[in-house]
């Protein structure tokens, strides 16, 4: 005799993405081959978590959110939600500044463009060889580091908490 099973789960993709960002950051400390991509993945999941949180909050604040949210940037979503909950967001201060850097990184990876990288620098004769063999990196590659992954997780959480705290006061 067949058994009928029914399951229900409140799926919160922003929480899953932020957890993934933390897991990848932790894994990167093991410095296995390719750990650079764990930083990259952590940063990308952090951006996905923030945008996912905006969609989570937007659906609760605007009944028609899904009708228009795809046409909006993360910044427009942040401003719209902040206006709705009477939160003054200063784009020139933290945590917004770091979130803005994170999305600049995400956008560059989402819309990659080849380019010729040119690097000029001064060095000492003693450091010439070690500097010479360091690869010239793009802005995106330079951004992928442990410090930025940690900072982005921290600042993104701060931004989400600001929105959360104010939304539940309203």
C-alpha cells in the first residue's frame, strides 16, 4: 500500500547563500589548490545573500514585489525598502560602502570583459625578482582575498540587520 507524504519548508535562500559564503571562507583557510576560488565563491554568495534578503523583505513590505523587482538594481531595491521603513541609508558610509564594492565585483564577474593588463611599478634591486614573477592581476582578481571575503560577510550582515531592525519596528 502506498504511503502519501507531504513536506513543507520555509526556504530562505538568503540564509543559505550567507551560510555558503561562510563555509567557503572557512574552507579557504586550508589553502588547498584553488583556494582563491573559495574566496571568489564566498564573495559571490555574499552578494547573492544580500539581494536575496532584499527580495525576502520586499515581498513582506510590498504585495506586488514580484511584479517589479526584476527591473530594479540592488541599490534601487535597498532605497525603496529603506524609504518604506523610514531608514536613512548613507551611501557614503559603512556598511553601504562595502556592499557597494561587493556588487561592483559581482557585476564585473557577471559581465566579464577581456582586457589587456598593464602594470608599472618601482622596486629595489633586492625585490626585483620576487616582484617580477608575481602575476599582473585584474581588479576582480585583486578583490578576491581573505580580508575582503571577511569584510563583505561582516558588512553585508550589518546592512541586512539594519534593514531587519527598522522593518520590524515599523
